C-alpha cells in the first residue's frame, strides 16, 4: 500500500475544514496510508517586510525538510507549478508507484507559500489554479484530488 504524506504549514482551526479533511482521510484509508503533518506557521507582523517574510519562510523550510522522509517522491504545491487535470494527477501517482515510489509527499506552504529551497527539493511542482485559496482549503482540495486520483486509477465511477 502506497504511503501519502501531506506536510503543511499552519494548523486548521475551522471545524468545517477539519470535518472535510477528516472525511477524505477516512475515504483514503482504503487506498493508502495517509499521514498529515501540521507545522507551525511563523507569526509575522500585520505588514511584514520582505526580509521578515524571507526569514519566516526559511524557518518553515527547515521544519519541512526535517519531516521529509528519504527517497520520497516530493510534490510541492505552488502557484507557479504545473496545472494538471485529475486524470494527469492520477497518472503521475500511478507512474510513481510503478517506478517503486512507495511514498508520495505533498508540501503545502503557509500564507506566504514555500521557500524556494523546498521547492527545489521537489520532483514535481503542482498548481491547483492561478487563483488564490486559503491554504486550509487547499489542503482539503488536495485530499479530494488524491482521493479522486485513486478512484480514477481503480476505474470507479466517482470521477465523472
């Protein structure tokens, strides 16, 4: 069974996000071993300077790197990443598994994204949309898309 880890900066506080994430985590338990790691987001002032943002991203990057397991297939979620359809994500995940990639790791940054050094570690950069979403909603959307990818690969009717 493939292992899927989602390493995200920021803790969910809103019950509706937590409920949605829990539902997809339950559904995914049939297809993979899911692990979600929440890392603290560095607190910044109301109007942070570029240097303050860089320092926060660097600190978050250190925490992310410490949680990435060796030999994982890393996918960074970032706005400049490649736009993929659900079918393309399903193929990417299936191809990774067929090449012996038993561990997929998705990275979701906080309010200011991911540090470039973390993006550089990734095998793939993936964008959900050029639109901006709250990073907690992005986590729920990612969980749904991972679930959808497994359903596509299983040939189910979930994906219409």
